[in-house]
C-alpha cells in the first residue's frame, strides 16, 4: 500500500532520519572553478620550469649582443685553424730541438756513441714532425727551409756518429748549428742565436743582442 508524501515526511521525522538535500548549484560551480584554477596553475608551473631549464643551458644574450652570434661562431673555424685543427705551437717544437741539439753536442764531445745516437734520433724525429705539421707559421715558410737547410746536416750527423767518426761529427754538428741560425734569419727570427758552445753555458744559445 503506497503512502502519501506527507505521511512519508512525517515518518522520517518521527524516526529521526533526515533527507540529504542535493547540493546547491553554486557549490557545483565553485568545484568546477577550483579544478580549472588548479589546471591553469599546473600549466603555468610547467612553462616556468621549461623556461628555467632553457635559461640554464643557454643564457640570454648580453645587451647589444647579437643573439645569433654564438650559433654562427660555432660554424666558423678558429683563427689559425686548418681542417678543424689549431695551428701547432712552433716554439714548443723549437725548444725540444734546442735541448736535443745541446745534449747531442755534449754526447759528441764525450764521444759517447749510444747517447749521441739517441739524441740524434730524437732531434731528427722532432725536425721531421715540424716539416710534416708546420708548413707555415705567422705567414712565414717553415717546413721547406727546415727540410732543405737543416735536415741534411742532421742526416750527415747520423752517418758520422754511426761510423764513430768524432772529428767528422764535430764538423757536422757545427754545420747543423749554422743551418739553424740561417733558418732563423730567413724566417725573421735571427735574434735567436744557437751556439755550438757546450763548455760553460747551460743553454746552447747566445743571449747577447
């Protein structure tokens, strides 16, 4: 048997049961607005994180700086580079050769064949590296003068030392030193004067003007 709405209402009140009323429309609107606000905030945070990461990897250009300068610079070879390789430092090779020449002269003076052979080999190897790798330096030819003027005297020394010809080795050593100074003159570095003196000077170089 069906009950009337009024009797149902009275029954619920008598039993202490209260109906749950549906939420008001403004509450639903507030919930939707809150979700939209959270989504918008999340998007903003993601954008900020992305921008911050890009700032760390690529700092903004300085005032007046071309923003494309770095990109174009990476495509341009460095000054003095040849085939992606920097110009060799000639002074480093020359300092090695000067040291080997000095020790070679001392070994010849002492008639120490194994030691003289060792330093002659090191000197020749270093000179051949210069010939192969330093064609020019500061616009001056390097490889060709070294090959024509100096290398023959180094090879002559090898033959004299191998024979144990110490008198001939001393003459060949003096000619080698002369060829070094001639090469310096030709490349406008005549102020670097190599000597064959191995008596007192710790370096085989004349520092007087």
